[in-house]
C-alpha cells in the first residue's frame, strides 16, 4: 500500500512542541508529528500556535513527501519528523 493523506486535519501538541497529522496506509492510521523546530528552519518568525499551523499548511506537500520517505524505511508506532529529515 501507499501512504496517503486524505485527512487534512492537523493540531498543535504543546507538550511535544510539534504539529500532529495523520497518514493512512490502506485502513491503517499512521500518526506523524513534525517538530516546530523543523518549521522554524525555513520560517524563523514562526513563534506561536497559529503561526506553527500556518507554516505547516504552507509546507504541507513537502512535509507529506518527507513523511512518505521516512515511512518507507520501516514501520513504527508513530513518526516524529525533525529538521534533520528536511535536509
């Protein structure tokens, strides 16, 4: 199966300092987090929840591409994307 992102919802997780979003591999839900530091790497002015979510939305396609690449390396319970994954 191919990882897909039909659900456009995302949310800010203050405890993790990350944006949570979901991918799907067939009927299997695959949780992802992208650290806000990864978003700040390309947009340093990102400094609050509203801006974190806007930065995520602006970079959604590239974030999902990175998520697919990371997912292709093996199955995990959840995936955390860091600034390192975007280099």
